[in-house]
């Protein structure tokens, strides 16, 4: 710190530096995402030249039609990439909200049972009720919301503590796992295969119709999140400090939990419980920012990037086989989890 | 800078679940003074502070701020008058000092009023008062316990409230840092006319720094007033169940409690 500055100017300069770092990280992530998105439109089994991709994208405006290429770009690649971006962002926001509220990096929806609830419900729908398509998604959504309510209800004891939510959530994940195992033992092979494909989470069958429910949900959820973020800045200091600062803690916590469950439920309904995107996005964003912000916008970008990048690997890594995206995020997330545990061990902290 | 505020607990019962911790507590906080609450472990002194800070709703009675029941006032309005530093605030990972202290500006901001030069000035003043200006760009994780405590006090100061409640702000600090923190609180009372209420563990420092001392036992107020009038051997025996001798603190001329245990007691005392 330069001593020539007045104290006020020094504070202003420090805040300015933080804002600059925040902006640089955001711009960097946005640029990486734009690049990956462009690559996702370009890469594929059917070769399309970059200029033709551009021409297809602009065809609704220019009226220049090339049916085959337009179908590949506008009806296959664009919906798939857009869905990857939206679901990645949703998983990430759900994860970082839970992680911040519960002050624990393990507290993401794919670890505290919300994804498991969605999965068990979807598997029940596929195997017992014989559902398919959109109805599986509806079932998954209902499962996520009901599981979240059950966790919140069971964790409630004159208020909700992070510790109880995480423990009860992990217990709930185990119960839902048991429910799924039971359903699998009762099912026929074809149904198991169908259910498993859904469980791993995939963008392979992405189409424009999958995008609308999620996009409409985001139109509601994102403003709600932004409205409550300022309170979260105070809540990060602990409930007592936040109340002392004049924040409406219980009200904001309920709103944020609803938003987080909404993100997880709609994204899971759209692409299945793609693992670990919710878990890794927040910590990666915060590490990049290194104290220069709460990292919500950046986590959303990281989530979109992880999802889109993983899907590209899933599509193109092995010749002639398209892997489900969940396989790639699973490997990536598992490595990240190991690294997180090792890093926190070295620092001598539990979380 | 300070306006005088009337701050009163009237017939307050406090508890957690079915367990009642504080009973029929009445206290008028003297404005422009440093009030210290003392008592044995688990006597309810922190609970009283939480009740007065509207962090815990009384099961009976009320706390009045300028005549209005504090638990029904808009919490943000309270936050512009009353600042609170709870016992164990949490610093987010990797946050830097200036950012943490800036969180104290929360009640002064809103949807349409974001960060302003006035906020910069308030943070700078809080850092200066707590002698933490040179730490402003450091991550809070890297600070020593004493530095961290001063930064948290700076956060509460940045809130720029006339009333300030602190729950054991000297716990875990070395004696030199304890004295530093209490000197700082005294500055704030004497130079800025703030009203401060603090819960302390150390009886002798409490007697030295308190303008007004409040002694508690088992959830009830036992005595209050100037330390020199309140702190008698009988009161110490009552609140701590321990024999003691009161001498005059050679530095501050305030009461100093010298405990009498079973061992190391000189012949003169036994006689």
C-alpha cells in the first residue's frame, strides 16, 4: 500500500484492485466459454466449414438456406451447446448457493441427496410407471423438490444448521440410493438400461424442446438470486453478524434455498443428474477470484464451461462412440474432489 | 457525532428451547458510557447481550430502543443505530481486510444506493481508529488473533452506529492486545461519545475499564453501578462463589480482585 494516499483513497484503490481482478476473471471465463461454444458448433461427425456454420447461424436473418447444413447446425449442435451452457450454469449456481449458505464445499446438491432424490423418482417413473421422455423429467423435478423439503424438514430444529443439513442430506442420498437399488432388482433388463442411461446424464438426445422449461425457469430464478445476493454477502459472516447488520436472514435463506433447489431440479429434469458440475464450479471460481468477490457469476460461467467442455470430450474423445457427458464430469469431478481433500488436509482444515 | 439513545431491557426472559437462561432482566444502558457485563461462565451474560442485540427474542418482557420494542422494529433501521460484534463471527475464505470491513456498510446500502465515497471514508476511518490501515489489503486468514479481532471491531465501527455491543472481544487475545482493544473502546466512548456495552471475562480489566459494571449470576442481575461501589468482596463471593480480597489497582485506582484459593495463602490472611 502506498503511504502517500489518504486512507480513504487507499481503501478506494484496494476495492478498485479487487474489482479489476473480478472483471479480468469474468472476461477470461466469458472468452473461454465463447471459444468453446464456437468449437462445439464447428466440431462433429459431419464436417461443416466455419464459414458455413456462420452462414447457418445467420440464415434466419439472411434467408440463405442450405437445408442439410442448417439442420446439423441449428437443430443439432446449437440446441445441444445451449442446453449444455444453461444446465452447466444452473448446476453451478445451485452448487455455489448451497456451498455458501451451508459454508461447506461438500454441500452441493449432488452430495446432499437432492440429485439422488431426483434420480430415484425418475427411476421409479421409468421402471414402475413406465414413463418416458418429458414425464421422466417431471418426475425428476418432483423428486428433487420433495427430497429438498424432506431434508429441510428433518434438519429443522429451531432453525436450520449447516451441519445437520449436510449430515441428513448424506443420509438421504444413501436412502435414495437404496430405493434405486431395490427398483433395479425388480426391473427388467431393458428398463434398467433405459434408467441407467438417464442416471448418468446425457446431452446426446438434446433438442430445442428440452431448453424451454429450463430457460423459463432461469428467467424467474436468476432475478430472484440477484435480489438475494446482497444479503448473502452479510450472511457469509455468520447468522448473528448478518442479523446485526440488518439482514433478514431466515427470509433470505429460504429464498436462496428455493432458488438453489429450483436450479438443480430444472437442470436435472433437462439432462439427468450430471455429477460433480455443481460441486466443482463454485470452488474453481473462488480459487480464480482469490478473495475478489463472492463468485456467483464466475461460478455460473465455470459450470457452463465444464459442462460444454466435458460434452465435447464425451462426443469426440473416442472414435465412433458418444459417451454420456456424466461419465466425463464424473472423472473430472472425482479428481477434483481428491485434490480438494488433499489440499485441505495440507492446510490442516476440515473444510 | 453521537446522538443519545435510550436503550432499556425491561422484564426480559431469555432462553433456548425449553431452557430458560435469563429471568426478569432489567437494565438501562447509560448513554455515552462503557458498560461491562461480568459473571461466571454460563450465567447468561452473552445471552443478555444477544437479547439486547435482537439476535434472540425474549420469551417475556422486551428491549426498547428509543421507546420502541427492538424486536418489532425493521431490522435494518436498528442496524443504523445499534452495531453488534457477536462472539464468533466468520470470515469468508480469502477475503481481504478492506472488503470485510466494508461489509459493515451493509445497512447503509440498498438496491439503489451502492458503494459511494462516503463508504470509502467510513471504512478508512474504522481502519484508522483500530490501527489496521496498513493491513487493509491483506487477507484476513493471514492475520494474527489480535489483528483479526481489531479488524472485526473495525467492521462493526464501519457500521457507524451510536450504540455498540461486543461479546467477549478480548477472548483468545494476549494481555497486551486485550488492553489495546479496551483502550480502543474507551477512545470511542470518550472521543466520539459512543455508547458501548461489552461482555468481559477478566474481572480486573472489567473494573478498570467499565464506567458502569453489571454483575450477573444464574441469569439474574445481582448488582450494577460504578465498579468502585459495586465490586465488593461480598459481591465477588456471591457471583463467583469464591473468597477474595479487594485491593486498589495501583495503576487505575479501581478495585482489583485478588482471589483466595486453598493453596498459596499467606499467614497474614489466615490469621
